[in-house]
C-alpha cells in the first residue's frame, strides 16, 4: 500500500499485522457488499410478477441452506475474533527489555520524560528496533495518545496510569495526535515522534535539554547525565543509576518518606525493596500485584490499600505532588526492585506470583515478611486530668487529638525520643522554641495551631520544612483536639 494516500506509513512492528487484519475485514466487507446487491437485483428481475416462472411448491425450509448461512459467517467472525484477540494480547504485553518513557497529557500538549530525566514537549524521540513503553497519565481531562504510523492509540486518563508499547522499524518523523476531544485546542494537541538510530538516540539522549527537578520545576540547559549508564546500548528499564530515579530518591528524602520507609525494614512503613512487580498483601486479606497504578495510589491515597502488618498512618499526598513528582517517586520505587524494569503485565498475578516472589526476593522484602515487621506505636494516652500534665487542658479533646495524631501519621515523625524527622512534642507547650531563622517564640496555643495548619510558617531550628500542610485537611474542631493533645504532653517547667 506504498504511496496510497489513505494509509499512513508502516513504521512499527505492529503496523503490518494491523493493516493485514484491516484489509481482511475490508475484503470480507467488500465481498458481501459487492456480491449481495447483484444477487438481489437478479432475484428482483427473475421473480418479477410479469415473469413466467414456476411458482408451485414454494420451499418452506432448506437445512443445507440454513447451515451454510450460519456456518460461513460464524467461521468468518471467529477468524476475526481470534486474529484480533491475538494482536490485542501482543499489544498489551510488552517484552521484558523495554525502555520506559513517562508521558503526561494536559490541555493542550504532551510532556514526555525519559529515564535520564530529559524532557520533551510535544515531541518524543525513540530508538529504532527497541521496544519502548509509555507510562501515561493526564493532568486534567481524558486525552488519547495516537501515533498512526505505529498503529497504536491509548486513552490517557487523569488519576491513573495507562500504558502503551511499540517497537519502531523505520527511521523518520511521524505524526503524534491527541485522539480524544479534550477542549478548545484539542485539534492542535499533537507533535512529532522521531525514530532515530541507536547511535543518534544515545547522542540525543545525552544532549542538554529540559529536565524536571525534584521540586517539580523545569530547568533548561542541563540534563542529569549518569556516567555509569552511558553505553552503546540504550538503557533498558530503570535502574538505580537513572537520574529520574535519583530525582525521585531526593524527593523521597526531602518529603520525609525515608523516615518511615526504612529499606532494611523495621520502619513505621514497609520497606520498598522489591515491592514493585511483586504481590502485596493487605490488611483486609486481599492481595494485588504492585504495578504503576498501585504505587501511584499508595502515594496519593495511602489509606486505600494498607500493607498487612502496618497501620494507615501515612499522610495522603493527593494534591500536594505534581504528576512529574509522582513519576519520579515511581521511578525510584521501581529502581528498588529487581523487577523494576519489567512489565507488570507479564508477571503472574495471584498465588504463583507470591510464591516466586518469596523465593527470589532477598529476605525481608516480600509480602509475607511484612506481617512480622515490628510495629511499635507508642500508646500516647493523655494524662487523665488537667492537673497532672502541668497546664490545664481538656482531657476529652486531648484523647481525641491523640487518636487523630496516630491516624494522621504525625506520630511517625514527631517521636518522643527526639530522633524523628519532626521535633518531639513533649513539654513543648508554653516552652521557648528557637526557629530556623534564629528567632525565638513562646509555644502558646496560637503557635501550635499555626504549626499544624501551616507548618512551614515557623520551622523549628535544625528541622526541615517537610511536614505536610494540614490547613485544608482538618476541621477547626480537629485542630483544636490536636492542640489539646499537645498541651496534654506537658508544658515547660513540668
Ligand atoms: Cu487532548 Cu484531545
């Protein structure tokens, strides 16, 4: 079909197969559409009432005829079904040696980001002869990522990842479209996919461009080049050396995640080693394969699925992280797993997956081990009365505050021993606190209230401003309960 203007070029391993199926459908349709009208016309003329034909003994049924018009269409549709299903499964199952590229759709452009941190707008550069998987999400509405020359199209949805893979077979520039109506400028939401030779691709990948920094900002002119990963082969999957994963690790530390997720185990949160690509067991007894969507949900809405043996104490990061940052964290989590680079779709999901995970994963990492992880939540019971704690406080509210303090995960960072990521709150009330700018302040009710609602306003000396802002997440009454709880922990001089 070379040069036939109705068909785009065939530039991926799928293109030929898809076209063949398409031509088969077209041929079958043409056969019926082309032959049936003539049969109808013939019968109209032949049996017109003006024609003298034998009309005696009209046939009421003919088994051979009925079988014929049942079996032939059945066979034809079954051929289409199995052929289509075969292609579909192939297109949904990426090979193991796949390069991951992250794609974010938004009104009205496409952002792509490669494992080494290099970022593109409305462009995608890929190497020839290498399978590439796109891990895609949307920042706003539903878009659809469509490369006609590759014969691939996949909806891109907000709030979850969808994936798509292909292997380009021809060097060149190809159209990229959004194929789902997404607002005013839908028609111009597109760009170019450039297929390059391996050598050119390597050179392109390491040329300065735009990168996303861990804080979510975009910087031009410098690409994080990891010298360990530069080789003649394109990088396969993500590894700990990928700058994108490194950016994720940096974010992981600066957000304070590392305070609870201790990779050696024993933290308030599970270790994240060999989590990705393995089955996880949850508190409700269910299991699920830890794929991209699971990791994303666990970051943004951590309470949705709680790993067995742990408490739902992690703050929800919904609305606090950009999609770029979630992608970096995901790349980091994947880099911690020996299955990080492989497609989760090819990993068996239930039963078998769990056993093989336990067999191959280093000790202390697979799901069953989580049950044995120690969980030592200090039982912070408030003082029974107003008198014993020092300053007067409302014991009722303080008890509720204590519960909230645990549920929200505050307890993970504000540890009594003072070794947590946040300061200990014992005896803080009415004490003099030194802030990071060197000034001092008396920790009265107003100060405690502000520190909960807008934690970054006044940061205690020697601590980082990593506490989530709870302003919009807590009701006034809840903030009051927390304040009373802090007061119950004792005040200065007591
Ligand atoms: Cu995005 Cu149409």
